C-alpha cells in the first residue's frame, strides 16, 4: 500500500479497509489459505531435510527453505491487493450497481 500508492504510513490502514470493504470474508480466507500453503511447503521441505543425515544441513537447509517460501505469502498478498484495486476501479468506473425492480 505504502509503496504501490505512495500513501503515508498512518493512512495505509484506512486505505486497506477501503479496499476490503464489502469483501472481508473472501479476503480473510484468501490470506489464510496463502499462509497455510506457504507453511505447508516450508514444513514439507523441512521434513525432507530431516532425512539428511548430516547435522549442518538441517539448520542451514531450514533457513534456505524459509527464505525461499516466505516470499510466496508476500506475492499472494500483492496479487490480492492488485485484484482489489482493479475491482475498485471497475466499481468507480461503472458506478454503484443499480437496484432492480422490486
């Protein structure tokens, strides 16, 4: 938010709330699933490293695995940000949905 839009740090939470307005549950589920998938990959590769008999490989390997898998969560949230921003652009371009006949 701060880098992509040049927003000030104190205004970024308000802007985030504005982007998520009306779709909190899908956004929360997406962020949760992105975190779970990132952790599953990290834990799976960590378990594979546990099979290696050398003692120096385990701590070094776990560090490398975390360095490689942590950006996955960041990429997922960046994709979510741009999707929400595109949705907001569609909303403002077309205006609010008109109410149908009741």
